[in-house]
C-alpha cells in the first residue's frame, strides 16, 4: 500500500484532529445515539476546538505557504466558531437551514479543491452531504433527516481523525494503485 506521508505536516495533523473531534462530537450529538447527549453538548468543543484551534491551524498553514489547507481550516474554523456562538439563540428553522446550506457550499468547494488526497476529499465530501441533509431537515422540520445528516458528520469526523492518525502512525493514507488488468503489462 502507498504510504503517502508527505500530506501530513504538523499543522495539517492538528487541523485534521480538530476537525475530526468536532465532527464526531457534533454528529453524535445530532444523532442522539448516546443517551442524554445532544448537539447542544458539542457547542463548547465546536467553539474552541472546531472554531479557534482549527482557525489557528489554518493561519499556520498559510504561514507555511499551504493555501489549500489554510483556506480549508480557516474557513471551517470560522464556520464552527459562528455556529457555536449562535447555537442556543433564537433562530428560525429557515435561518438555521440557510446557515447549514452555506456551510455545505463551503464544504463542496473544499471537496472539489482538496489537494491532500482522497481522505481530505472524503472528509469534505461527507461534510457536504451532512450539511445538505441537515439544511433540508431544518427547512422541512424533519428530525429524521437531521439524524441521517448527523451520521454523515460522524463518518466525516472518522475520516478526518483517520487521516491525522495515519500520518502519525505511518499508516496508509492513499488508495493502492491497481494494475491495468489481466494480461496487460506496463512498459517502463
């Protein structure tokens, strides 16, 4: 298996861990799979880890001339910070749905522009699906759709956490390349 550890500087590892932990807490709270744990319980973590730490990791990535990672972490950090600050306030379902939809558009942009490989694309892609489902759930007043969106957030958090852990543990971070097929040889 290919062990592409070049996509894992310290800033990227810290950012992926912050994003992974935030998404896991947010997603598990949204699904309500753990008795007594709701999305509101993820607010402090989203504020400081997902907001402040992720934003700072983005600024450090910019300092290291890594614009893709800097953009991703700064944008997501700002969004998590905003979500945490406004959580619990009086907001209509349509306003919350709009915020989630805008969050989804940022995630879509990050998915399409991810330069960190398949794990980053997977993380941002799952985040995009999560935010779209959560937005539709809020617009429609459908808690079940919101729970499905929560599970996509959990999957995105697991992907981000794996990406960070894989670099530290030197686990595979890229899909293995497959031969062209039976009877086909590559010259070279």
